[in-house]
């Protein structure tokens, strides 16, 4: 049996490029902290990681910026 191959669509590539070029404002830190607490209460490890990273990016915009 052959493995199914992943076929990228031209619109997908364009959407990824457009998203990379556009600035996405981050939610306020209190909202992100509330989401972090909810993720922690629900034992959602991925949610905790994502929220923690977003809190850092929102509070220190120069971190990770080129």
C-alpha cells in the first residue's frame, strides 16, 4: 500500500503567506491570564503552554521579534 500524500492547495499557500505578513494584535494580558487559569483547571497541557506563550508575547513584545 502506498501512503497518502499531502497535496497543498494554492489558496492554502497564499493564506499562509498573507497571515505571516499581517500583524495580529494580541488580546489583553488579563484575558490571557484568565484563559491560562481555565486551561490549568481543566488539565489542558497544550492550552496551558499556548496561553503561557501568548502571555509572554503580549507582555514583552520584543521577545522573539526580528
